[in-house]
C-alpha cells in the first residue's frame, strides 16, 4: 500500500457510490461492469486509492443514464490513439465521481475493438470482470498507473 494512503477513507465512499450505480442499473438493458481501481478493490486487491468509479456500459445504457441523472454529456477525454468512447459522462453527485463509458473501444494491434468483458462476476450489487480479465484489460491499456493494480490483482490469483 502506498505510504500515506488511507483505504478506510475511501471504502465507505466507494460503497455509497456503488449503491448509486446499482440503483440505476435496474434500468440498464445490456450487460455492464465496474472496471479500473474500483473493480480491483472489489476483487480484494491491495489498492492504495480509489478516486472514482469507472462504469463500462453500452452506448444505449450510457445515454439512458445521462437522461436519468439529468446530465449533459461531457466531452470525452482528449483524443487518444488507444482509447475512445461513443458516450462519456462524469457524474459528481455521489461520494466518488462516476465515469460512465458507453461504447468504449480500445486500439489493439492497430484495430479498434469494443471493450466488452467476457466474464461478469457478481460482487455485492454490482458486476466486475474476473480478476484474470481485469489483469488482461489493464495490461492492454498499457498505462504506467495500472502497473500497481496489475500486481495487486495478480497477488489475488
């Protein structure tokens, strides 16, 4: 765990934020997942900080969530040669921000591919990919910030 981190501080906030997602999920038509640091924490990985909740869902469900939570779509993150999302929204009405990625794609071997995990693990009232699939996804993203998450998840296998 990173020096100076305080998981006790973010864990209740994560639980409250996940409850907001779970409450909204009853209206989703398609499969959805929590990914990123929140998913790693839900898998029991020793994560130093969960700063937001990444919600991976279909473009249709992302648009429905925008309408339900009365949010204007935010501009997607700056253009990337590795990631894109048809719908992106950042909701900040909960304890932790929720970043919704509708129709998320990643460039793999020079081609855009939809990110749709093959596994769907039920954790409390939400879903995550399996630990192994979380590792594969984080490795494919190729970001330095994900290396500690990958190691923490690998320790759970």
